[in-house]
C-alpha cells in the first residue's frame, strides 16, 4: 500500500469513527435534553473557563449570533453561569455550573464507555501502541497548525 492509500484509509477511519461517536453521543444527548452544538459549547466553556464570548467564538468557529443563542439556552438551563468580570465590568465571562459539570461528566462517561467497547478488543500492548501512535500523529498535525498561525 502506498503512503497516499494509507493516508486515505486513515482519514476514512478517523472520520467514520468520529461520525459513529457523534451519532451515539447525539442519541445520548437527546436523553439529557441537549443538542450536539450545546454539548460542544458546554464542553468548550468547561475547557476554557472563565471564557468570554469572543474567545469562545474563536475556538468554536460558530457564528456569534448562533453562539449567543446556544449560550443563552445553557444559562437558562442552569448549566452555565454568565457574569461580569470583576477586573473589567465591560467583559462578560462564562463558566460551567455544578449542574453543567455533572451533565458533561455523565455524557463523556457514556461516550467513553461506548468507545471502550471497541478498544477492549485490543490487548493492553495494542492499546498502548495505539495511544502512542495517535499522539504522534496528533502532535505533528498540531505543530503544523501552530506554524501556520505564527
């Protein structure tokens, strides 16, 4: 198999694994009263908190108007807290509330248990090799993206 064919196959596998995980996650989110965009936004806020809307927009590549609607709903559902920065009252910050953290944790656990069904077919050594290999590819791609920015 030539490198180009291997690259195509790896791309296909990554895209389709992500598609299956997203599909499964969507099904689980429905049970929790969330949509995939709300879940992703909640997850990103948790990752970056405290975060303002501009930072969130830059990270998520979602239109400001759409992001505002999503965040409004997360605030309304008491998953996210919106507050003024104590340092600069003009800045509005977001952080995940305890209820939101609990919701995120449950959904991520469910998703990872689903992923584990496929991973447990591998030996511990194969799992370790997969992690090392994926990290190597991820780090290379991440560095390439960082080089493009700077």
